[in-house]
């Protein structure tokens, strides 16, 4: 198999597994958010005390350093060699040096060299760090092994990096070099994964912020649209029936007060949403003819069932708006049924569509559909049935996250 085919096969494999990894990543993000939320909700005063980030890391490395000592003092642990200063130095010096090289790679070498494609500089820096580490090892062993009279000159001339004394061999260089190479590999992979996780988290939060902004924007669009239509109706009533116009203004004031304080939340109890719709219906009745048939059928199994505020208002508004005509019986029958995890909204009305040259005439339904998709993506069904006399729309919302 050629190199290009191998790369294509690897790419296809990674793409096939992409969805699985995305799901696992999202689960981890949600789990972390729940832990943070639980921590923020805690009333323990110690959680509010400032702690620099290096302190937990220091405790972690302290545990790593002390773990061998715990094993040594355990009477059940069998040692193959005598425990002395030299044997401890043989363990701790490479460990400390490798830890320092690991930290240097994490803090400086990998971010500044690997991701800037300065590979030669990266190799030189780590080679220099290995040389310093081996030299420090020689100093420690010399201080342990030195005899009276052995000084600096003896160290550089007869001891440092000398195979004759038995403390330094080719295997020392090979093993330490292999260990540092493995540490460098782990650091590079760690940084690549960490950057991808941070990037995915930021993109997730940006997407969430964008969706929330669009939802707020669409929610705010509904009130001006409704207000515009209602004020036009009241304006028309002023010259015909001033008392009814005054009553309409009182009803509008009451409705706006309710929507101002109750629709600012992301979700509200369905019984509160129904009250808003009923207030709107009462306001519309003031301008409609007495022969107009406006009916409400409300069946709520759980009045506290949460729903997006005014999500069905555009359907009800258009049902009344397009049902008023000159010929035939004009009616609008509104049905809201909540049972279990489902809410079914049905608006059936006499079909008298109005022609309008305004490009904004469909703003209510356009924002309704976009908001519906953002709020209940994959959890709703919207169906429209129409003939010459009757127009019917049915909205079904499924929300299995709520307790019934």
C-alpha cells in the first residue's frame, strides 16, 4: 500500500470516529460544567479563599516524590538492594531532572519551538537540558562518593563523565536520552490535545453565545410586532368607539406588564404562558364583531410544565388576523393540550388571507420558525393544513427533560 493510500485510509478512519469523539467531548464538557456549578452553589467559605494555581501542582509533584518513600517504609515491601543515600540518589536525581525537563517543555520549549516550527532549536534546547541534567547527576554522585582530599580538579579530571569509576556508563546516556525523548513526545501530544480541547470549548461557548443572542433578538422582535398590530387596532377604534378604545388601552397595559415581567426568563410555566395568550384574546375581542367565534380549549395535565414564553403567540395572532373576512362565518379555535412530556398547540380558523405589499408582513411567522428551531431543535413537529375555507396549523413540542 502506497504512502498516500495509507494517509487516506487514516483520514477516513479518523473522520468515521469523529462523531464518537465529539459526543464524548461534549459529555466531558457537560460533566465539568455540572461540577463547576455544584462548586459555585456550595456555601463552604473555604471555596472562596484565593489559592494560586501552582500550589495544587506543587502538592501533586510532592506526592510523586514521596510515593517511593512510602513503599520503602512499608514492612511488606521487599527490596532487592540496600537503601542508602546513593540508592535514593539513583532514583530521585533522574526523577527530579526529568520533571524539570518536562516542565521546561510544557512552559517554553513546545509552545515556542514546536508550534512555531523551530524544530532544530527544540532539539538543541532539549539536548542542552539533557547535558545539564547529566552534569548535575555527576555532581551529586561525586559529593556522595568523594574521598577526603578529592576536590574540584579531581572531579573534572578523573570523575566527571568517567567510565572508570563505574558510576557512569553508555547505558546511563542511552536510558536518560530515551526517557527525555519519551517525555518530549508526551509533551508535544499533550499540548496538541490541550489546544484542540481549548479550541473546541471556545467554539462551543461562542456557538452557545450566538444562539442565545439570536434567541434574545427573536424574542424581542415578537413584542414590537405584536405591539404594532395592536396599536393599529386601537387607533382604528378611537374614531368609532372611544370607550372601547380606552378599554383596549387598559387591556394592552395589563398585557404588556405581564409580558415584561414573565417573558424575560428562558422558560416559564405553561399556565403562565396560557394566561398571556388569554389576555391577548380578550384584547382582540374588543375589536372583533360579536358574531366572531373565538374559542379556547385548554387542557393542562401539569400546569408547571416549562415552555418557552410566547412560542405559540405568532400562530394565534395569525389565526385571528387571517380569519376575519367579509363572507361566511369568521372563527378561530385555539386548543392547547399538555400531557406527559408533550404540548400540542392547534390553531384552526376561517381562511381569509390578506394580501400585503409589505416585506415585513411575515415577520411574526419567520421569527417564530427560527426561534422554534433554536429552542426545540429536533424536538418539535410543525404541520400546516389548508383548503379554501379552513386553515389549520398544529405545533407539537416534545420535552423529555422535564419530570411529569
